[in-house]
């Protein structure tokens, strides 16, 4: 028996209509009854429901899509977009972190260095990949690869998809915060083009550890945030059930972040999310990478450094006021 497809809560009306459509088609075959009119009516209702649901997604619903277990992960995009990827292992200090992968590849004939978070599909792989949460050796491996890319003049493409860096005792003992902080500093000074893409979850410092780049792109159903909506809700509302309110308040969606200048481009997805058509999502990403790599590779290292410095110096809005004299 085929297992049921994974359905998000807000997609259940579509599932019920699809089940009704399948039953009508099966009945038409078995009884040779003309049910074209009824089938057409249900198909029309499905199309209408899809338009209503996916054109008005809330930030929390986009977070749910970003976490969909069938969503393409980094290595899926590497397979669909890049050629001759050669994974490199280890940080040369402690271990090889499988939650963070990387190595050289070709993109449309151009050599690039890929650095990416990677989640697992089944239980065994999820554990091996630590649920996409890197430890300090993962970020040190990433920095090793980025320095290698700088040495050989390769553009760096990072694919972000993590709920956050791993906060376990061993990770803290090996200084995960320091490893991320070093990456932030060193990425800001790399003398080679860098692009990051939030393909799913962009959680806190775990995402920033490979995200300080010349250009930041986001898939439309991904999210990028200083803390997870559940974590924010637990702090502010003392109730994780307030995660939808937290997602809305933090403005974690690509639409908001593009408006604020945090990301340069929103990469479109097939209706319902990238998991519905990974090849189409990959084609959208390939087109965006082509444009941005062409633009960045035409710049000198000095121009890249200056542009990156200006980008991050001007992020955010703040006001300064002097204390009033009594």
C-alpha cells in the first residue's frame, strides 16, 4: 500500500478535493459512467482553492513549507544545477561534520566552490547529518574551503538550510560561537565573489556562519531569522503555540526581507513549494545564479570588498539621539 503524501495543515482542503477527484475518476472507469461534468467541476474547485491558498500564504505557512520533508535539499540542487561536484571532507582539526558539505564544482563551465548545509531524508541519514545543524568543525571546514576558493580565484556559492548551529555540550566545548564569529569576520574579507542562497530554513547564527556574502538570495517559501518562531514565542509569549504570531512579528519571509534590503532577490518556486517540482525550482535558481555570478565576477577584488563592506554597513534602520540636558 502506498503511504499517504505528507500534507500540511493548510493544504488539507486540497487533499480532500484531490481524493474526491480520484474517486470520481475511478468510478467513471469501473462503471463506464460519464462523469466528465462532475470531474471538471472538482478540477475547477481544486484550481480555485490552490490560487486562494498559495497566493495568500502567511509567514508561518511559509515556514512550514520551508520545513517540508520532501523539499529539495542542498545536494539535490547541486545535482540538478552543477557538474562534477567533488565533496571535500574535514576541518583538519577535529572531525568531518556531515551537516555541512562542500567542494569544487562547475557551473555552466565556470569553476566554483560550493558550501552548504545538508539535512537527511530517513532517520539514519537525519542522525548522520545531525538534522542539518552543524557543529564547530563544520564551520571550520566551511572556512577552509572558502579560503581555498580565494587562493584559486573561485567564486563561492553557499546554500543555507539549517534550523541553527548545534547547541549541544560537545559543540559548545569546541567553541561553536567562536567558529561562527571567525567565519563572519573572514567571509567579510574574502577577495573572491560570494553568493548565498537560503533554500529552506535560515536559522540564526547557524545560517550566518556561511551567509556573509556579496549577494543573498532567498527562495520565496524559505525563511531567514535570528531565532526560530517557536523559540521567539517561548521567550515572548511563554508559549510555543504562538509561533504563527512570532513568525508574523519577526517578518521572516522573503517578501519582507527583500523589502528591507536583507536579500537581493527572491527566487520563485512552483505553486505549492519547491517539493512539487524540484527541477523547476532548480531552473529558477540556476537563472538567478547565472545573473549574479556574471555581475560579481566582472568586479575586481577591491570593488568586491568595498561593495560588501557598504552592504553590511547599511543594513537595518536606526536612530541616534543625544540625551536631553536637564
